[in-house]
């Protein structure tokens, strides 16, 4: 959409916006209704929260915005707020006669996008459409990457409700309904494979490793390992492929000079890594040196990861939940996925999250990883400056978890969800961990200076060559190198982004790192959440830069550092989004200014908690 | 005769309104309410104010019942009722009623029973005063409309 088109859509949009107004006080409801009609919105009113929920549930796409009173006899307004946010993902504005900051805070934490005080003034109501636009923009950015088949470009306002609805459903359900296979299956239209995949849980892997050790690494043969492990429903093929990966893993980490890094969780690390490898053809071709058995930093291993892991299916909701870091390298993985059936080892691992059968199996893996990851990550972050080796592992984790996210379908969502969950209601809770992960990534990506990869497998090989890099730089920068190295594979042809000669401007699709979070500060949760969503799409990278910088300059983004370029692709659109965002921001602000002193209502203050 | 009557009535209305504003009984929100009245909703103010009266009277009655009860302890409920009163009063521009409700609410938050009783008295007083004024206003308005030859929809 051109800039003009976008503006046009915006111009028309507030008119006819469908609002659902809920207030048990008939007086206020009537006044609100009239005021809203005056703003040319389409208004539906009810004085019962239950009725409101029914109306919303009846058809999620029937309304754009909900305005609800806080104190209602049949249901607490905050509860309604939560439910609406959960089920329908609509923007909700709270209304109250109470200006108690605690209420306002509660509104924010429950996800309200604004909190208005009674008496409501028309100037404020004239602005409420911004919340709809904002949430649509965010959803579009989020769903864009994963919803390519819908052909949704950078449509903020003009985007179809279905798209939003679907994206909303996907996101919300993924976040809150971990078991909601239905939703995912609906969206995983390309899932044709329904093979039962073996999920290599930590326990299973431990058994495997124990068996291997018992047999002796050199002599470990799949059949013997299988016998030793004595696990039902595990086939020789499963073990064989797992063994192969294990060997690759060992080779990889032994090639890195990173000490200690994942010593603590070698099993975990391997599992994380191996699951990401699944789709890689490249691995088959690599020589597999018998490793030293020592686990060094996971960084190099991660580097070879390639996007396989990450992508997974962009078009599936699964990987896309809150952290869309995983979305970018879609191309690669998709390509590989078609070959999946051919790879025997693939079949034994939970590659394809489209596979319905995976979902329950994948859960434990991800959950565990998640916990371990976040623990490790947090630890790593703290020790970051002190311990070089740890930084390596900290880098490992971020990529892992995100890669895992995509690879292991539903569980990925869980993984994401676990961290994103708190965020979904109101930002700020787990934002931390995600923040940090992102920090790593973004830092890493921004300062990488690795040579561009030629191809998939070649690039992987390069990774190893580059391994010394992490150690050549001090402390925090180390991560940058380490992680940046694994950005290389992402710059693969599949992603359609030209491999940048200097990875300073890395393929934004690889890692949604639009914001270079200052490693020591956590970006404001709300903004963070937004950025997470915005990260999904490489298209939006520059836009989110602008958006973030315009929306909250205090977030400490080192936006300038990372010139996220979407390989030149979307710059035009990004530019237009920028403009729109900026213009809406300006509009908001100017309107906000007007409302401030306009009618001079004595003592009426509207608390804008969300601007 | 009609014309003169209209002007006189209009003057009376204006005077009454000015006085109410001056006393702080009404505030600018009431003006906004008036602005919402137009051809599409010619009786908007009248309708809304009537709704307000109905609702408020129910609330006040409940409040009185609650407070009169010897074993009264449900201050939270009082708070809820008051919240609604505050909201609706402020929405129609009944500033004084709103303010005394806020004071009453504070007393209820402190669980101050005598304070609440006093608060209730004051609120009831203010409310009735407002109601009388509004009635007078509507009467004048009705007469004015009749005088202007417009049929006042009943």
C-alpha cells in the first residue's frame, strides 16, 4: 500500500468504527452512546458485562473496540477486560469514576489500552480509534511474517478483520491455550505429515548418553544403544539419527575454543541443538570427526543452526507467538521441510510442528528447555561481564529457544508462551527474560563482522572457521560475535536477503532484532511486547525502529546502531508505515493537547495510560 | 404574544442556568450535554436527566437502607453505590452532588459510620435541590417550547 492509500484508509477509518460500550450505569451509558455516535462510531451498548461477553463471543469480528466501566455489579470490569483480551484480543478501554492510581495500574496490568475517567469528554472519545489502529498495526506486524499467504502487506488499517482475527486467534490462543491444537491445525494447512515423531526429552537423551558412554563413544552403535536404553517405541532409526546428531554436535562444540560454556547442561544443549538440525541437509555432508567428548560453548554449534530451526513455518502460528525472533529465516526451513520426508533422521525428531502428533510430545522438551534456558540465560546475563565462557552459552540459548520454538511446533509455542505469557496480559513480567535474549541477539547481530556465507552448508563450515572470533573480543562484545556468527546462515538465498558484507546490518529477517536493547536495561515492557511482535516481519524492521523511537524514546534503543535493512525490500513500505505511525502519533499528541485545556472542565482529568 | 413569551421564558431559563452554574450545582459537563441535543435527539437532556434521577433515587434508597441497618458493615457496597453516583453525577454535570458523594465515599472508605450517615444526609439534600432545579428548568423549557409553537413531546 502506498503512503497515500494508507493515509486514506486512516482518514476514513475512525468513522464507523464499531464500539461496544458496557456500563451498568444507565445515565453514563446513554451519554457515552451519544458521544460515541457524535464521533461517528457505530455503537452497541449493554449494561451487563455478561451480555457484552455474549455479544463478543457471538462474533469476534463484530467489534473493533470495547469500552467498559470498571465497577459493575455482575462482573468486575477488570475481569471482563481480561476475558476480552484473552478471547477476542480486542482493545479495551476502561472507564471509571475513580481516579485511584491503583485502579489505573490494575487496568494497565490487565491489558487495558486506556483508562478514562468519568465524566467522559468527547475530545477523548475522538481519540480512542488510535487504539484500534495501534493494535492492528501490531498484529499485522506480528502476523505478517507468518501469514504471507494472506498476502497481507503492510496494511495497518486496511487489513482484513479475518487476518487480524486469525492472527489474533493464533496469538492469543497460542499464548493461552497451549493445548489448542485445533487453532494451530487450522492454520497449519501445509501440514500433511502426521508421523509420530520421537521427542528427545532430556531424560531420554540422558539415557542415550549413558548408553553411549557405557558402550564407548567409538563403539556406540544404534542397535546396541537402543538395547541399552530400553525405551519403548524407540526405533533403531531414531537412535541412529540421534547418534549422528550427537556426533555432529560433539564435533561442533569441540571445534570451539569456548570453555565451559555449556558444561553445565551438555545434554540440554545438545538436545536443543540437535532438534534444530533436523532439517538441515547440510549436516549430512559434513565430516563427522569423533569429538573429544568435551562440550564447549554452544555458540558455534548454534551458528550452524540455521534458520532451519527458526523458521519452521512462518505461516503457522506456532512459532510466532510472542517471540518472533524465530520467524525470519523462513525460506530456508521451508525449503528444507519439503525434503524432510526424505531424511530419515528427520522423521525421528520433532521437526515439524505442523505435525499434530508432535504437540503433546514436544511439550516436555520445550518446557524444560525453557526453564533451563531462562535460568541459564539469567545467570549468564549476570555473569556476563565476568565470565567469557558463559557468554558463549548465553548466546547459545537464545538461538536455541527460538529455533526450537519454530521447530517443535506447539511446544515451541509453549516455550514462547511461557515466557510471553505474562506479557500477553500486560507487559512487563517476563519481558525480562525475553529482553535479555533479544539483547543478546541484537547485540550479537549488530556487531558481527563475519564474512557472508556462500550457502547453507558452506556457511556452516565457515562457522567453524570463525569460531575463534568470540574470544577475540572482550566481554559483552563477545556475544556479539558469537551470535552474529550464526546469523550468517540466515543470510541465505532462501531468505532473499542479500548477505551483508558486514553483518552490522544483518538480515532483519534472521533475527527480529529491531531494537538493540541496552543490555543493562530492560526495555519498557509494553514497548517490548510491541517490538517483539513487530520483529516478526523483516518488513517492518525499519518501521519498528521508527515506531519505537517515536513512541518511546526512553527505551534505550540503540536504534541507530542497527540499521535494520530488510535487504532493500520493504524499505518503501517501511517508510510508509513510518509515516503513518508518526502521523498517528502526532495526531494523538496534538489531540491530546487540545483535550487538555479545551473545555476547561474543572477537576476532570483523564488518565492516559496508553498513548 | 407568543414571541414575547418565548423571549421572557428564554431569559428565565438562562438566568436559572447562570445561577446554577454560579452556585456550582452544575458545571460545564451540563453544557456538553446540552450540545448533544439536536434535531436527531431533541429531548436528549430531558431523557438523560430523567434516567439519572431514576437511577440515583434507587441508589440513595439503597444507601439509606444499608446505613439504617444497625448491623451494617458492608462499606464496600456503599463504596460501589457511591462510585456509580459519582460517575453519573459527574457525567451530567451535577458538580455539587458529585463532590458530596466523593466526600461520602471517603467516609465509607474509612469505615466511619457517623461520617457516612452525615454524608448520606448531605448527598440527599444536594440531590433533592438539584432535582428541584432541574424540574424548574424543564418546566420553563416546556413553556418556552409551547410558546414558540413547538409541540413538546410527552
